[in-house]
C-alpha cells in the first residue's frame, strides 16, 4: 500500500519544528562581533560625540542602569504632572534636569550624555588599540594614550564598554531616590487636599 504524502508530512512536522526551535537560539540570538571591533566602534562614537551609539555600545549592567533611571524619571514626571499643585509643577520638573522621553532609555541617555558632557569625559578612552587581552567574558584594552578600557561580554555574547558604569549607576540611584520623594510628596498633597490644610513636603 502506498503511504499518503499528507500522513508523512504530519508525522515529520513536529520533528521539523523541534529542530527549528533548537536551532533558533544559537543562530539568531548570539552576537558575533568581537571585542576588537566593539572597541573600534566605541572609539569612533566617542570621537564623533554620538551619544546614541555610545549608549548602544555600553555593557549590559550600564544599559540596565540607564533603563532603570529612565523608567524612574518618567514615573516621577508623571506623578508630578498628575498630583502636584500647578504652582509646584514647573519647579519640580526642572529638578529632573533631563529629557524624560516617556521612559525611553536611549533618548534619556542622550539627554544626560549631552548635559553632563560624557563624550568629553570619555575622550581618554578613544584611541588605537596597542594591546588587548581577553580572559573569559572580559577584554582588557590598552590604547595608544596608555588608557586601559574594560569590555565585558553578556550571556548572549554581546560585548560592551564599562567606561561609564560608575556614572550611570549613580544616575540610577539618584533617579530612584527622587522617585521615592515624589511619591511621598504626592501622598502629602492628596492628604492636604482632603483635609483642606497646607502641605509640608520634602
């Protein structure tokens, strides 16, 4: 008896799908750009004062810190707009000191990058590679300016530069603290409005 082509296809389909699913993570999610190329992109971005490219070349922890700061800053701005008295909004929003950009991390980073002159701060990290040592998920770059630059690799094989980690982690902590103050003040404003009293805020 001749086997139906349809029956054969139905039997093979789960195996084909399983093979495709197993192949997907290794073929589509892994980054193949090495630390040398990443550093060269980093150097060009710094010299061009290209804040958007600098953000995309940050290491994983730095990018997470930027995302967290952007989110908390956007939340604080939304609470101020919704809960603060009209005569306090402009002053409190000015304390954010950055473009909120609805919590979008790259736009947030570009704002603080320009405001705090990150390209100028990073200038010593841009140059030509004279030596590079890769140990596990870390790459130590020495430039022609005698500057040492550390790159790290994340779980997806993506290399990123750690040169701004201290600065953006500090921004993350400042944004989180400011959000707490804004949330506390919003509760005070609500309570004062309910009781018809003058609010005392931080």
